[in-house]
């Protein structure tokens, strides 16, 4: 029984865990210690850096560039074609340490800056600078990554 599909042309680092029914396309490069959840679709020509976690049902289309230590929440959708079905595609870039909330959608060509956080359900239509938390449709800056980390620590300590 086929439990997932990983292209023979994909390059996988050490200790990569790909859960059931996930798909990984041709020429995709995956770093060390990456986890890819069930039903995730990681298409061809995608780059994923070390220690990144991609949760179940995430959609990562061709040309996406994802850095190190990134978290991509369940069913988040990166896109690569602003006017489908067009002949030209441009990937989303997610820089190191960013967090993408569940069911967020990110427009083709957008960059999510280093350590920034995209809220669950946000629709990101323009670049997000580093260290920002963005929420809503269309996504706007709500507060800083520093405040997010404070809230996270309070949550973990409570
Ligand atoms: C963005 C996030 C970190 C904010 O958390 P928080 O600071 O505890 O949120 P709060 O409930 O205190 O709300 C702070 C403000 O942001 C708004 N907000 C929070 N989450 C929002 C969201 N997803 N979309 C739109 N607005 C949101 C609130 O309405 C509030 O606005 P106000 O100050 O104008 O009233 C959180 O909502 C989130 O999306 N986390 C990601 C969760 C996730 O996807 N996990 C995946 C693994 S299971």
C-alpha cells in the first residue's frame, strides 16, 4: 500500500519525517530534521530549510522557498499564481523562524520576514517585515514578535 509519495528526484536531509499520505515533488530540497504532516502537498522545486515543521494538509506549491526553523500550521496555503491559470508563476518566500498560522493564505510572490508570525486564517497580500505579527483579511501588523514571545512564555508558564 502506498502511504506517501516522495519523488526520487527530491533531496532529503537527515532525520526527515514525512507522515502518511503526504506528497513531495521533483527536485524539492528538504533540510535536516524537517517534519511534514499527513496530507501535506509539497510540490516540485520547493526549498525547505533545517528544523522546519509543516503540519498536515498544508499546500506548498512549486517555487516556494521556506527557511530554517519555520512552522507552517495545518492547512495553510502558499500560492504561486496571482491570476490562475496563467503561464507565469512566482513562489512565496518564508524567512527563517517565521510562524504561519492554521489556514492562512499567502499571495504569490510575497515574502514573510524573519521571525514574523501570520495569524490563523489571515490572508497575506503584501510583504511582511521581520519580527511582526500580522492578522486578518487582508493581513495587517497587530504587534511585534517580541510581544508574541512574551505571550508564549506566559502561556507556557501558566
Ligand atoms: C495571532 C495570534 C498569535 C494572536 O494571539 P493572541 O495575541 O493571544 O490573541 P488575542 O486573542 O489576545 O487577540 C489580540 C488581538 O488580535 C486579534 N486576533 C487574534 N487572532 C486573530 C486572528 N487569527 N485573526 C484576526 N484577528 C486576530 C484579536 O481580535 C485582538 O484584536 P484587538 O486587540 O483589536 O481586540 C493567534 O490568534 C494565532 O493565530 N495563533 C496561531 C495558532 C495556530 O494557527 N496554531 C497552529 C498549530 S495548532
